[in-house]
C-alpha cells in the first residue's frame, strides 16, 4: 500500500531557522524521487529536476520562496504515442504565512464578494506547524508547466472525414412506406 502522506519530492524547511537574509538552497531530485514524480505527474519519465531557491522571512512571520526550477521530462505524443522530451524552466515565487494570520485573509467588499486582481500578487499560502516543504512547492510549479497535449514536432492528425449535406439530411420515416401500396 502506498503512503500518500509522504510527498514525492521533499525538502522541509524549519520556519524558525529562517532569517531576514535570504538563504540559497539548491534542490535536485534523486532517482527514486524522479520515479515518484513521473508517477505523480503521469509522464513516462522525469530525467532531471533541480531548483535554485532563495528562502527568506517575509514581513513578520511569513516565508518567501523565490527562484527558478528546471526539469526535463519524457511524455507520450498524443498523436503517435511515441516519446517526446520536454524542457521546463519556470520561475518560482511563493509566500507562506501561518494559519490564522491576518495576511492570509482575502479582501472582500460589503456584498461578500472577493476582490481579486489578475495582475496583482497572489494571496499567501498558509502553513501549519513550524515547517514548509520547499520540495512540494517546486513539484507543484513544474506540474503546472507540463504540456497537457504533447506532440512530436511535425506530427499532425490524419485527414478528417467531413460530412456532406446529403449525410446531414435526416431520412424521411415514411420513405419505406412509399412502395407499400403498389400492388
């Protein structure tokens, strides 16, 4: 039975050990973590996964994780089912605050509607306890960057069969009866 409580790629960070000065962390997935990520992301193989992160305090009790992640994965082409390699390079910027923090609340108007700006910053994520898993943050950013319909270069779907106007006409239900009275 698989233990779903343990993440496929993990790098726990103790919040109490984070200072205002950013700490650099270089994460890299080993073979077993890459296999677990391939299963999690439903891809053929994860050839590599690494991240360069800056981890620092944010405001009084929050944590900011910023950096870049790179990955190389192998997926199946949606047309031919042949392997397709893809390079992923994504920036990461995530802010975490403790549960119950006033910084995690969303602004709302008098009608109870949330006010969100698509161009504005994201609302901070919350964490419980004294640990944030930076590996899970990296894994989530890569998962969102994976091409949902990978296709080998130059491959197209075959010719489509188009219906004609004659195909679209509904048959007359009484057509079978037209020859019935001829005797």
